[in-house]
C-alpha cells in the first residue's frame, strides 16, 4: 500500500486546480488547464484500485490529522470496498463532463470548469470522510458548486429550480446535523467507526433513522421527496445534469450504507418496510410517470428516480432476508447479493444516466429543444449517434450484456428470497422501463424526418464520439464482466452486514448504554 496521502490529493488537487482555472480566467488555456487537472485527478485515483487489499474489511489509505480537538473533530480519511469504486466513478465522470462542455459553454467558461473541479474534490471528500462532522461539512459544501452550475448556466426557470433544490436538500441536512450532535453527546466522538459501535436504545434509534432517511432520501432522491430532481435536470446545463445524475445521487445511497444501517441497525430493521415501500413506489409509480413525459430530460430524470429505487431496495431488503436466515442458509449470501446489486446499480446508473443526458445534450446543442415531438428520423441524419443512443437506451431498459442488467438482476434475485411479491413488483421495471425508453427512441430516432431542422442535422464529431464511446465501453465492460467490481466490494459488504444485522440495543450489550 502506498504511503502517499492519495485521498488528500484527490480532494485538494481538483479544488486548488479549480481555483487556478479561475485565476487563468476565460483566456486561452483555461479549458486545457481544467482538462489536465481532471485527467491527473483520475490517474491519481487509479492506485486506490490497483493498491487495494481485497482480503481485509479495514479502511485503507487512511489519513488522520487532528482538526478541532476541543470537539474531537478530525481530518480523518480512508476508503473501503464500498467508497473506493464511487471515488473512481466521480473522477472518471469529471473528465467526461469537462470534455462535454469544451465547445458548448461559451459564457464564463473558466467559472464553469472550476465549479466542476471543485465539486469533484468535495465529492471525493464525502466518500472518503471517516469523521461524521467532516462528512457533514463536505455533504453540505456540495450544494454550493451545483447551485452555481444550475443557477448561472441553467435554463429559463433556473432560479426556481436552484431554490427548490437547495431548500429540499438543506432541509433534510438540518436533521442530519441534529442527529450527529446527539450521537456526539451520547458517545463523545464524531469518528464514524466509534458511532458504529455505540449502543443506543430503540426509540432514539428510530428518531435518528428517520432523520437519516429524510437527509439521505432527499439526496437519492426517494419518493415522495423527489420532485426537485426533474426541475433541476430540466434547467441544468448538460454537464450539470450528468454530474447530478451520475454522482450526486450516489451520495445518498452511500450514506445509507455508511451511516444509517450500521449506526442504527435496530431501527433500520424495524422500518425496513417503509424504505422498501418507498423504493418500490419509485420503481413502479415513477416509471409510469416517466412514460407520459414529453421533455427528454424529464423522462430520463424520472427514469433515474426509478433506477435509484433499486439501490435502496437492495440495501434494505437484507432485513427481510435476515428474518429467514435460520430457515434458509442461503439468506446471508442473498443479503450480500442484494447490497452488491445496489452498489453495482449505483455505478452502472452513473455510466448510463450520464450517457443519456450527454446524448440529449448533443441533440439540444443542434436543435435547442428537448421536446420529443420536435424530433423524428434523427437516425437518418446521425447514424453513428443513433447507434450509441440505442446502446445506452437498451442499457437503460436492463438489456442483458449491459451494466443496466447486472445490478437490477442481482436485486430482483435477492428480493425473491425475501418475498416473491417484492421481486415481482421490482421486476415490473423491465416492462415499464422498456416502454418509456423504447417509446422515446422510436419518436426521436426513427420514422420519417419531420422537419427541415432535423433534415439539416450533422452527425457527431470526434469529440462527441469519443466522449460517448468511452461510456459505451464502460457500460458493456461492466455488463459483461462485473467481477472486478464485485470482488472489490465483497469483504467490505460482509463486514457491513455484520454491523447492520446485529442489535445495538443497550439491553443486549454488556455495560448497557453510556
């Protein structure tokens, strides 16, 4: 394992680099400088994978510096098999986003690029933070660059969308802060590892879990606190939509694994039905909502909510499986499968949703409309683009051989062991998802050319091709060979299950509650 402070580099290099881009300004070289920083950050993140020890659940690449000693708040970083893949996803997608805005963004270019670089550094910190207060600070800091990205480079209703996004996410975070302060008062530490061991009575656990559910559920976003997402996506520039769908939503799913399930496992077990109900509602109901959308971005935004429902379903169905452990020896392996499925779904959704929004951006840059009815016959004029678009659309429906199939299949398979009705409800996405995605593809790509604007379209250039082709390779590689990802996660997920499925009630622990 390397002794270099890799995680600090991954946090501060893009942040300082973003500041450097601001200093360069809109003069020649700002875009090249931003791309160089993004590429260097991605390359520096690769040793997290190549140097990762698959045999231990312990945190790796750990860094510890005392920060606010009076309150025992520390600059404490580390990664395991759950957080490391998400950091790689973040650094990879940041490179794609910088390339995506290369020719499209002509207004305040340096500020645009800097916002994404700073966002990347903050998100890396969120995934690496092993101190709860450090996590909270970075969790809130994410709002600032994303708020600016939507508010400055967004559409006509960008102010409404940014205010709604901010209020929803900030409101949930207030309850998260209160819970973390309560846990500190209870155990005298903000260290996440200490919070995992802290015994807590059931009633406080339930209240803490509900606050976590609100804070992290808004970020995912889960039904019914999802309504900010379609508005944010519609008004965001293409890069903002990509990073919002591919990265920001994953923070909520990750936080459930790092905080909610291991810190308050008894409450999670008591209220698993609520999360499963909310997840299935997102999968089924939101899928039908996507079916009637006329705006391409809104359709994919609602699709994201439905697909993220698989993530939370996979995470919380483990409690229904645990109830059958004694009668079914396969229940534990099914629990591992469920969480692995949720994690694979998060990574896969990052690739697919990012690619879908980039494809919509390609069309919008040429036609300046997202109205599905304004298109038709695009494949006649843009055959290369159409081939890539169809691939990503098929992945979005969960076609076997693509990454979209792997995570959903794992979650459905694990859910069947808990309750066949849950699995059946989740599997309806294979029908509804195919319906709204293929309906979108048919109306946009195929048929006769409707108007002169479509007839004048030119196929994608080299920059756009390679941007989409790299994501196509990622979608196919993860779909055909998910083993490198699941192997990295396996030991960490088994350790998480030990924490999430064991009671922390004071009555069951020697010494009782503090």
